[in-house]
C-alpha cells in the first residue's frame, strides 16, 4: 500500500510540474545558443574545406598530367636539344651578348669527318673564339627523379653520370680547336641546369678531372653567365681603346688641317702686306708726280679749282703675323704631328 501511494505521489508531482512548465516556458540558455551557432559555422567551414579540397585535387591532377607530358617530351632527343639551345640563348641574352654583336649561333665548319656545327661561337677581343656546345642529358636524370627507392635512384644517377662522361669524350673528339684557327685548345660544354651537373658529380666526382683531361670545361647557367660577362667587359674595354685610338687619329688629322690652314693664312697675310705696300707706293707716286702737274693745269685755268684732284690717303694698317706656337704634347709626352 505504501509503494502504491509513493508511485501515485510521484506521478502527481510530474503532472503538476508539466502543467507549470507549459504555463511558464523555461528561460533561454546562452551557452546552448552559442554552441548551436558554433556548430552551424563548423558545418559551413567543413563544406567550404571539402569544396576547396576538391578544387585542389583537380589542380594537382592537371599539374601531374602536365608534368608527365613535359617529362615525356624532354625524353625526346630533338626536344632536349632544342630546349638546351633555348636555355643557352637565354643565358647569352642575360649576359648582354646579343646575336648581332659578339657571337654567332649554329655555324657549320668543314672537317675530315663531315660538318661540325657548334651551338655557339663566342667572339673574344683580339679575334679569338670560344666554342660552346649545349647538351641536355635528361633521360637518366628523370629516371632518378621517378625512382621508387634509393637503389633505383642511385642506379639512375650512375647512368646519368656515365652519359655525361660519354658527352665529354665525344665533344673532346670533335677537336673544335683544330677547325677554328683562333680558338683556344678547349671547348665549353653547357648544361642547362645546375642540378644536372650536381647530380652527375654526386654519382661520379671524378667527372671534373675527366673534363679537364679531355679539354672540356663544363659550364652551368651561373658559370656561363660569369664567363660571358667577363667577355662582355673585355669587349667594352676594347671599344674604349678603339675610341681612344680614333680620337687620337682625329686629333692628328685636325692638327694637320690646322697646319695647312695656317700656311694659307700666312700666304694671305703676305699678299695683303704686298698689296698695301704697292698701294702706298702708288699713292706716293701719285702725290709727287701726278698731283703737281694737275695743280699747274688748274693754275692755268684748264680746270676749275673745284675739280682739283685730291691726294688719296695712304693705308697705315699693319697685318698681324701668325705666331708660330709650339705644338702641345699628347698623353705620351710627344707632340702631335
């Protein structure tokens, strides 16, 4: 009986509480509202992240396809060679050695084994030439980048170094210095990237000594720019010296012309002095020999006194003689003649 009364009491209490709650709604909970707003913002951020991740994945897939296409293109010998030549051209432009000034591209020369066609002939001051040949050994290098483990990467780098060693041997065998009379006894092998040379040296450090032994200097864009800048500076100094020689020759020519002009002036002065002397002599003769007779004619009434002859004035202006000045010495202390 007691248990039943307890349950009845609990039920009546719940019913009363429900009626009170319906009549008086609970006060708003600020914490609950803040959590609801945060949950909504997190949902929006998650949807935006998913959209951005999808766009990024699409760009990565496109970039991967382009990278694979570029890698496949660079594996073609013709494409690699053309890319190396374009890089060489760009380096030459950065160094200030333009095609119409100091170098010639793709010129062929006759040799015993056929035509030799270097990629670049750099003209040095003094009619000296440096031969540059561009190579782009990419096949094994790309294999090293795509290797799945360290063993495959090491084997690919070893093949890359072996290929570069073979390029050194072949380029040395061409002996460009025998075909170009003014070329020094070495040739420059241009690699279009620093990483190609560094990777080869990592696999075979003896390549540096091998290049020196084969009379082949390996140049990357950085080192070739430095070399060409030095050549450009040499051309600049050559132009300055040529301008100085031209100015000196022009000065000597002007001096010779001034000498001739001075001689003409001296002859003109002598002629003026002779003319003045002759004029003064004629005036003296006119005064002493002609005027007296003419005055006597006027005295006898032959002519009127108003028409009497007047004596001309002599010229007493003296022409100035040219001063023979000593020639000024030039920069070396010798007179310009």
